[in-house]
């Protein structure tokens, strides 16, 4: 469980490469395992939060780093027994 928490925190480092994103973190672990998470950005800390089995948390970050347009989208993180999965759902097509 401790390794899973560390991996989630480290994985959020790649958020600096998007212009804006919604973040959904879901707990799909089995056997009554709770998911502990904390998210760091440059100026904010979200958490610590404990996500129950089948639960999720959603946060929306709006920032623009590299372009004048807002591409939007959702980064859907799911913690499962065999790993952590990321699915990026673009709000609109990438040019």
C-alpha cells in the first residue's frame, strides 16, 4: 500500500506537460483496501485523502503553460491490484 501511494504521488509530476486537466482518482482495489492519496502542485497540496473501495475523487486544474488555447480533458487514474492505470480523455481533438 505504501508503494502504491508513493507511485501515485510521483505520477502526478507529469501534469506539467498539459495545458489543463481534470483529475479523477478511483479506487478499484479488492479485499477492503483503502487508497490513501496526496497530490502536490507548485502552489497547492490536495489531501491527504482516503478513498474507499469503489470510490473516487475528482479535481479540476485550470492552467495554461504552452498555448493560448484550452485543450481540457480528464486524466482518469485507477488503482487496481495489478497496478495503476491512466486513461486520458481529451475534451476535444488534438491538432
